[in-house]
C-alpha cells in the first residue's frame, strides 16, 4: 500500500490536493475579511480647514455638510466664563467662549482634565490665539437629567447652545462648538487634547462576500473529496494487480495438476492403479521380440 501511496502519479495527486486546499482557504478568508470590513464605519472626504465663521452663524443651525469639518478660528478666550463639562471619558472637558472679534463667539472645548482641580483649568492662554479643530453640532439638553443631577457650580452636562446662551449672558453665540486640536500660542499648562476623528458614515454588510467565502471553502472540501476518490481508486487498482499475479509455488502446483489430468509421465498408469495390457508384455521381452505362449500337451485318449 505504501508503494502505491508514494508512487509518482499519486504523489502528484497529494500535491494538487494540498495546493487546492491552501488556495481555497486563503481566498475564503480574504472574502470573509472584506465582509467584516464592510460593516465598519467608512471614512468620508475630509476637506481642507476653513474659517469657522463661514460655516456657522448666530441664531442659525449649521448645515449637515458642516458637521465634523476642519475649521480655524482666531480670537480671545473669555476666561471668566469658562465651564467644565462633566462625565466626559471619566473626566471633564474645558469649555470656554472664543471671542472672534466681530461681536460673536464660538464655544471651544480646550481639552480634557481628570479633575476640577487640575492646573490646566486655571491656566488658559492669554491674549489672542489661533486654533484649529473640528466643528460639532450643538448637543441636545436633557432637562429631566439636568434637574435630577446636582452638579457643582461651573459644571454642565452638555454643550448646548440653547443652555449656554442663558449661562453666558451678553454673549452672541454661533451655533455648534469647536473641539480644539491645536492652539498657538500654547497655554502654560496644556490640557490633554480631546479626540476629534474625521467624519464617517455607517457601513453596510456585503453579504455577497460572505457567500463568496463559503463558496471558496466548499471548493476546498470538494478538492479533498476528489483526492480521496482518486487515491481510493489507485489503491483498489493496485490490489487487483497483486491478486492477479501468480507466485512460483502456485505455478508449480498448476503444472502438476495439468500433467496428471493429461496422463503424461512414466508412472502415470501405475500411479493410477491401471494394470498393463497384453501389449505391455510384448514390449517388455528380451531383444524387443514378442514371446510365443506355450501350448498345453495333448494326451492319448
């Protein structure tokens, strides 16, 4: 059996089966990866930064295409109106209005701190600053949650333009707020920047790729089945050839039986228990001549 399994023709079948199995497995895994990636959020086009004043205006809601856009702003922070936004990633956001110098202001998230006593809270940049960041829409305010939660003075739960108008009286606010990613000049003690990822859209699972993955794996199983089928046939064919080849002992026995049945050989008659006929006596006489049998004597009457 081992001689058949490791013959040249069967070894080629082994190699083809292994190659087909590896290729089908890898292609199926690739299609499965495409299927998994299709369900992840997809990045959208991220345009170059523009001035925040071109995307927002006082008393008007920003448009959908302005959300998550990169923006730049230049102005002065009003430190006296700074607030802390509670329950943000286990800490607080630093929120302060940035006076743009045109009579309007835009709320800016300066960074993240772990506690209200962090040194960065009382160390904003003084004077005129230039910053860049991403524009976010105003958050909705949950009035029920605000009433049930007792926050310390100077803290809020949301960055809502409707709420900030009442807290920052006398300030003409633009809609939305900016999450700062860079600032110049930097403050003496900088807070940790808040993550502001680029805009994305929800992904949709492409079930077609999942079907392709299953199809490739089925092809691999079919290749294994065909390998087993061909190897089985090779083993059966080799066994038949071995059974059909007579051995030396078998050939000798067959020749003996054949000679016996045909009556050949000098001792065939005696071995068979057959008495020799009259011709045998003549043939066995001396000189090869036949012997004359003796006649009985005649007596007188």
